[in-house]
């Protein structure tokens, strides 16, 4: 257990940051799921709109450090490829 004031503060800070980061990751997942849902329904216009909305969210995740840049690039590529295949 933490005894020093710094260690106690660090624990409090880590809990707050974990909550914020968890919310960010959840938000990214939601946007990606919207793209995947429109892909399964086969609606290309909705898929393109959802992809356009998801890309900045994924990029923000990279900027805030909750997602690795290569993971984001892979998600971009796979989702874009899937949307293009609907045509």
C-alpha cells in the first residue's frame, strides 16, 4: 500500500486517467462498430459516412496515446478496404 503522499496522489491520478482513457477507447469502439454495422447491412452511403466519422476519432485516440499508431493505421486500412468492396 502507498505510504508517501506522492504515491497516494499518483494512485488517485492513475484512477482518473484510466477512467478517461477507458471512455476514449469505448468511444472509438462505438464508431468502428457503426462502420461494421453499416457494412453488414450493405448500405454503402451509411458506411462511407460512418467511416468518415470514425477516422478522426481513431486519430484522436492515437494523439491521446490510447491506441498505437500502427493499430490505427491497420483499422483505417481494413475499414476503408471493406467500404470500397461494397461498390
